[in-house]
C-alpha cells in the first residue's frame, strides 16, 4: 500500500464548535425542512428534529459532532462528505438518504452559505492545478489506481473489471455482468482474428484478455498506472496471451501507429473537459479510415454540466483528482469538432451501474479486515464507503448516467446487431 498517497487523501482541516456551530445548526435544519418526497430525522446533542415531508419515508441522521453543521454551511454537499469521513455524522441508510438529497437538488445546492460561494475561486484553482497535462495525468491516475492492487482485489470480481457490468438478470453475479459487458463492447467493435485493437485505459487487463482470448485479435493497451501495468502483464502471462497483447505506459497523446478499432472503457472521465477535443483527435489519428471507436462513459446531465464545471465535489476532491464526467453533448461536440467521426450508437445503463456499485460496496464492507490488514484506517474506510454509496445513489436516481457510445470514421462497416441493454428494476433486487 502506498502510504504517502493515502496520507495525501486524508489530510484535511477540521472546524471548530461553539456558537458558530449553533447558528449553523439552525440554518442547516431550516434548509432541510424544504425536502419533499421524504424526510430526515436529525438526532444530535440537542435532541431530535424531523426535517422535510414527514408524510413520506424518513432516514435517521445522527450527528456526533456539532462541527458537522458548520462544515455543511462552509462547503455544502462536499462538507457533508468531509464530515462523514471525519466521523461527525452517521446514517444506517446512507444510500437512500443520498438518493433523497439527489431528488431535492434545490435543498442540496442550498446547504452551503455565502462561505461556500467565496470558496469557489479556491476550488477552481485547485482543479486548475490538477489539470490533465502530460505530467498531470500521470500524477492524477496514480493517486487513485496505484493505491494497491491488493486493495482493489478485495472488492472487484475475478476479472478485475473496475467499471459497470451489465446484468442479464437480477440473479446475475458480478463476474457474469462484467463478462457480458465486455462481450457486448467486443461485439460493437466488430473484431476478427486479423484485427489490431487499441485500448486506451488498460485497467487490470480484463478487456484486452477477453478480446484476445475470445476473438484471437491483437491488442495494444495502455495505462498510466504503474500498479495496473504490473498486474495486467501478470494476468496476461498467466492467460498465455503474451504474444497477442502488448501493455504500454503511454499517454493517449503520445501513441503511434494505426489500428482497426479503439476501445476506451470509463477512461474518458480521466481526460478533463478542456482536453476532450485532443482525445478524440488522437483517436481519429490512430484509427484506419474504416475504424471505429467504442466507449463506455459516465456522463453528467446536460442541465447540470455548466455548474459542474464551475465547482468541485467530493469525487474530484478526494477520489479522482482531475476527473470530469462529460455531458453527452460535450462528448459529441468534441468528437465531431475536429475529426471525421460520426456518432452512430448510444445505450444508457445507469441502473446496471447502481447494481455494480451496490455489490462492490457490500463486498468492500464485508472485507474490512482485509482492508485494515493493508494498513488502512477508519477515515480511509469511511471515505471509500461514502464514495461507493454516493455513486450508487447517483446512478440509482439516473442523475449520473452510464452510457456505451460508438463513433465511426467514414469508411466503417455497419454496426453489427446488438442486443438491447436488459431492463433492471433495482426495487426488485434484495
């Protein structure tokens, strides 16, 4: 485990209690009274108060430290995450609570007071410093993915796929969902044994191994994570595919050669809004005239994207520095602005990501002994619990979207017949 990376993530300032917290408490509870479609039962040292629509289901929020209120007033929803990491509040129904707050964005956005508005220039400066330049991209990627391969192995399935699966049925296992997702993307790529596939964003090698073993094609795959490259090479060797798969540690902007197809599975989030045109230009340059780009991406809603770019949040502050989940419009504009790409296909699969995250979270929490054995402490554990719950709630509410996208160059063949994404009713899953 890279202890210096962990220490960087957990370094933060704490607030102070007293009169300011009492004032903050009144302001925060007053704003929470505007919640509709549910309510919060807030319990603290001063008693218990129901906030919101008490005729609808409620969720108990226990405040362990009054600095929780000041943190929310100072940093809004980011402050809620910060306070959770500190252990200043808890909730036994975290995902349903976060879903309720997503359904009440006006109240969520309004939790931060004037102090949160004054902080925005500092937040934007922090994002600017994390820009995905050639050097910055390596630093940002490694801050997350180089934590430890053993850590990610605790909660991922046997394929080591760190992206949404697709569940053919509510009873599908996580591994089955991962394999079905990989096979569906491979089908879109329309590969054969003579194809040369370029993968941007290796992960731990699941896509490269699946494509090379099922189709027999050649794969060149690249990652900026040292740990991922080591593990991917080990897994490729174990699968007997050294002759078919090459693992690079090269930025997408520095790749060379031409390929029949490109796949990027949840890699675009590491590019950054300002670099989207450069990404698609690089893909265009690396593809043959009949080539195809297939992507799986996490996407922000159109009506929130401008605000998203002007602010920061828990994910970009603590989990994925430098990241940006682009809107569909931002992707399509960048893809077609300086290239000859044409968008030809899109599928939405947000409920499947909610299910994936639910399984990751439960497996992670069941494996806390293994997590602690790696030298990780409770604040790091709380941060990751919040991260997995936060994302699960966003996908469950279809606030953030998980999409599969296809962009073709002019001479590309017609897209093969693709089965529709199976419907998944999260309410029917235990």
